[in-house]
């Protein structure tokens, strides 16, 4: 059951409501002091149209189990400050997800939240806290999830008290039979198919050439698509795929075991290819862009490549890059500055393919 408030502005009141979930309409812009205190909610989502909340907005919601505060960095919409005592006394609260625009958390915000297991902070910058923000709840039992790539920013002693600090999963949505994940800054997205989040058709029935989108419409806004997310098409039969210009990254195992075959040309905008991105495919040739700078381990393992040119921006050969590429005959290195490093298993793995791996700058076997 959902309870929808018809008003555009919520003023303070105390009441007990017999409901399970709270859905606020997009016309709501403010939640008042102690507005939902002592209610029987067990789940709440505050939309990005709400700009402010009063102290104790959800104080002593004893049955509340999950709370999500939405926001959008694109237009900086949504609640910026979690007020004092916001979730104080919510003894059953297990998880809280704060948007990328939340930049401050007030005192005693989670006091008494003895069941809190997971706190997600999506802001790519560390939020401001007070000396009492974490007072009153067992912080050592709570896992902290933060924007991807920002765990190194949480070194202060207050953050180190959490049970663990890890990357938060990106928010996702589906559109036109494909899934998308909003990236760290919320202004662009990555494309893919993830069976854990979305139910997709069998791509084996798609045309031989599967073209990925350059943009996608979401929330009445056009987002640029900048890459393919982790495990996006892992194990999905695609045969051939085309990435448009503008993509900058192919994440871990994005096309692993996707039955890709023949020749594949990546757009010049690609900068990063992560681990196992194209592994276990029947690709015979792949054109890597000149601006590519990073390749992860096993990126092309178990493929049918006959030759490979590594552009000059690539200065490091990782482990298992070409593991079991039995058809590989030549490896061309574009870097002519003699600043190439090879991982511990890099060189043995390359030569174990029974191929002659040649360097254009050194003119010798690698």
C-alpha cells in the first residue's frame, strides 16, 4: 500500500499512519519539522523535487526499514542537508541511501538506529558532518558504501570507525529493452544488460551487428552514454557489436563470452579497457584507438586474435592479456620511448601462445 500526499508543501504535524510505504508527489518541495515522526512507515523515498527537510522529519518511525533520498547532480536538485535527528529513534532502520547532492549530515541523524547495516553516500565529495552526527548508533556494525572511486577520500578517523568502506553500486534504469547505470557524477550513463537488475530479451535474435546507443532519454532529459558497464553483456550472444564515438570505457567483463567474431573497431574516444572486457570471444582482429591508455588483465584472453597493435599510450602489459590466444602471430607495440612495463606473468603468458610477439620499436621478441 502506498500513501500519497496531495499537498505541495508539507507542514509540521504528528500523527500515526497505518501504511507501509510513502510516495511523495513531484509537487512536494519541503518536508517540515517532525513531519512523519512516530508514523508506521516501513519504507520511504524522498524525491529530488524536495529541497529541504526539517529536523526529526522521520524521528521515531519504529517500523521504518529503508530510506532513500533522491537527487540529481545534473541540475543540483534534491535535499542537500540531512537535518538533525532526521532518523533518530528508527530502531528497525536497516539501510539508508543518500543521493549525490547530499553534502551535509546533521547531529544525531541516526541516533538510536541500532539495526542500521548499510549507509550509502553517493556524493563524489565527502559530506560535511558534525561532532555528533554518528552519536547514538553502533557505527562499527554498519557498512559504508561510497561513490565509485572515492573510497580513498574517507581516511578521517570518523569514517574508519565503520565496519567497512566500499564502492556503492551505481543507480540503474531500463529503457528500450536495455539497462543503463548512472555514473559517479550523475550526468552521463553506461549501457549494458544485467540479469540481476533487468529482464532482457534474447540477444541471439538480434541482427548480426548490434549497435549501442550514443544517448538515452531518462527523466525527460537526454544523457550521453559514455561506456559499457561491468558484466553488461557477459554470456549474451551478440555476434558483432558497434560502439559509437563518445564511449570512453569498457568495464570489467563487459563482453566476456559474448560470441563476438571477426573484426572489431573501437571508437577513438575509448581511453580504458578493463579486465577481461573482450575475453573468450572469436574476434580475429580488433582496432584499438590511438588515445587508449589503459588495458586490464586478461582483456583479450581466449580470443582468436591473429595480431594486435598496442597504441603508444599503452605503457603497461598486464597479466594474462593474451592468455591462450593460440592464433596470435604478432604483437605490435606503438610505444617507441622504451617505457613499457610487463607484469610478472605478462611475458610468459604472451610467449605461451606459441606466437612470435614482435615489438616494432625494439625489433625483437618480447
